[in-house]
């Protein structure tokens, strides 16, 4: 499991959550995103490895939220210290979600991929989707 794989899966899940509630704000919890992201990877063996696996993915998920906000794809609406902060998709993020993914068959947009079901995207094709979106 590479850091870029976690970034791609977390980005996918974050955009999914933001688009599901657009134009309303959505609470982005790195721990909840991490649980969804870990589903893309095989189960680690052993309790300690499993714990480290989830902690690592949660940290990377939080870093991904911060990176997407810094780069202007999502905007921090309300920052909370005791609970997850809320974000909303920006015009740049919405434009990215509407980009056609030329490297996939039928050249779908990210929004069309989500409508088809989030699990239809494999870990192998995720970098193609995310790199096309974030150009």
C-alpha cells in the first residue's frame, strides 16, 4: 500500500461525500474516510498491524482533506476542535468532478462514475480517474 494509493482512494471518497451533499456543506471525518479507504486494500494480519494500518490511513485521509482544501477543490466552512470540520465543494472541485476521464471506456465523468456505484472503480484504475480530475 503506497501513500499515493491512499491519497487517490481518500480523494475519491471525499469527492463522493461532497458531491452527495452538494451544494450543502458536509462533515469530513478522517477516521470515517479511513474506514472506507481501507476497504480498497487487503486486510492486514495481526492486531498491531491492523491498528497501524488504520492509523496510517486516517492520518493520510486528514492530510488529503487539507491538501484538497489548500489546492482549492474544497473549502473549509466551519472548523471545529472537538468534532470533524465541515467543507463544501468549490467551483474548481465541481469542474474537476465534471471532467471526462478519457483513459476509461465510454469516457465517463467522475459524477457518472459515482452514479454507477463507487465500487465499480478498482484500485488499479483509481490513479487514472484522480489524475484526470486534478489536472
